[in-house]
C-alpha cells in the first residue's frame, strides 16, 4: 500500500472529475507537488490533503477512513465523501 496517497470515492452529487478539481486547487494552495488524478470513479490524492488543514469545505471533510483500497500499487487508504466538497 502506498502511504503517501489516499483514494476518495465521491458522493452521488459530485463527479470524480469535480472532486479532483477541488483537491487539485487545494493541493496547489498548500504547495503540494503530488498530483491529484482520477482513476475510474475514484480520486487519488496526496494524503496531506486529508489532515484537515486543507482549504476544503464540505459535509464532514475529511471523511473517516473506510479501510484499505485493493487492486493497485497506489492503493492507499479509502475515503468515501458524504457530500459535495468545495474550496473554502
């Protein structure tokens, strides 16, 4: 498992692309060099965005971890968003 990244499952009201855009902007504001990418219906993002200090707002962000994601070398911890997110 890659401890530097997390996998985020968007809520029903927001696409993976929309979540990736918000998290990419948040990463840029924090000076993070790691990329935020869409992988199917999930978003792979730097773990640092889940610390709570990211300028992201939304229903319960950051969400509680859901367990480990399986199936790739960039597995990471899995998080499931409860609602849409945006920059704060």
